[in-house]
């Protein structure tokens, strides 16, 4: 992709590019030290994707965006990311949801093994996905006190559907994360890592 770098109205660095009939805007919201990744730096990205025609001619676009594909999130990491390796997407406790705009958030960091929970199991899916919820096959696996929700799909699974399956499988007041990394691109499944009750992310959701 060819990214154009600008400053947004709130003076944050923003990158824009065209993806077929869409415009993708990626904004750097800030870097910060984070105990959730062993005290290392994290970078907060906001991603907004919208049809070109809507972006150019519709002045009330804030709620009309669509979710970027997993491959587009990888492209952001690889092409304009700080470390170009890995990020988190969060499926929060329902009580912490702030439903204002169709913005999608991604938290980039450098080392996948720095995350506070074991990420190795995401690369070892179960042989069977025996449960089904709203047309999505899934399997819940518990390893060393951590819950991993594997969901099977060759298509894009929207964030709201991942939030719903997390709520259904383990309850609405749990926090889950998905690891965004090139190694999980086009593997035919995804994984939500559910945080234990006594463990929370050390950064805000907005």
C-alpha cells in the first residue's frame, strides 16, 4: 500500500491509503510503557475504513466505517508500524465498552513473548471445533489457568462477533485479546485469549 502521512485535526500522526473502493486511515494515538507487555513500550493505533464516496461527500461519517480485514491490520503493522511484528485487539468486559464511532483499536508491541499470558498455544489449534454459536464453530481450551477460545473460519470474523462469542463462552465480564501477527494470517482459525479474573490489562480501551 502507498501511505500518505499527515497530521490529523488533533495533531496526531495519521496515515491514509486506498484499498480498492475504500479509504483506510490509521492514526498513532500515542506510545506508552505497559506492564501488560513486561514494561515495554506499546503503540496505540486507531483504524478507520470507509468507502471513498462516503468519505469525500458525506459529512456525517463518524459512525459509517467498516471493519478492516485482518490482512489490512497486518499491512499497517508491516508497512507503517513501529516494530512491524505484533499487536493486540481487545474484546473487553461489556461494562467497559464505549460505543461512539466505528473506530477499531490495535495496540502494537515488539515481542510476542512479552505479553503477560502465554501466547504459544495460539499456534496449536484443537483438532475439533465442537461448539457452535451463531454459525461459528469454536472450542474452549484451558491451559495453565488461561482460557483460549479457538474459532474456525476462512472468512473475516467481525470484532462484534468475536466479542459475542467471548461473552457466550466465558461471560460478558471477562476481557479477551486477539494476537494480530503475520503468522496467524490465513490459517483458517483465530484465537481469543481470555484474561483470568485477577488479571487486567494495564492500559485503557480508548
